[in-house]
């Protein structure tokens, strides 16, 4: 599902105009991004959490030059689904 598909579905189910739904979806994503960039996690009960994960420093390999490189510690955004969300996917989606 793309963002356009999501907007169309929400518009259809809510009766709102697609342009208004598009604005809300864009603002939601913008706020999640702004919060994470500011160091704050976003918790949505029953859905999941947008969190910041810290990756430790590690040693990597540049295979083409046959050298080792240090990858510094860094933070990455991550999504952790709620238990209800995980159970819904487990029970409703067939294994491929």
C-alpha cells in the first residue's frame, strides 16, 4: 500500500476530502519525524511505538579494498508494533 492508497482508503471510509486526508497524513508523518529528530519517542497505544535505537560502534569490512573500517555508534529510527498489532498480523495473514 502506498501513501496515495492509504489516503484514498481513509478518504473513502471517513467521507473526508482526499486533499484534507493528505494534509493530515503528511502532518502526522512530519510530527513523528520531528519528534524522533528531537530525541523523543512516539507511543501510539494499540498500534506501536516509533522509537530511537542506538547502534554500538562496530568494525566492518570494505571487501573491494580488503580493509577494515570503524562504523561509529549512531542512532536510527525504528518501529515497534504493539502486541495487539502483532497478534492481528499473525492470525490474519497467511504465511507465504
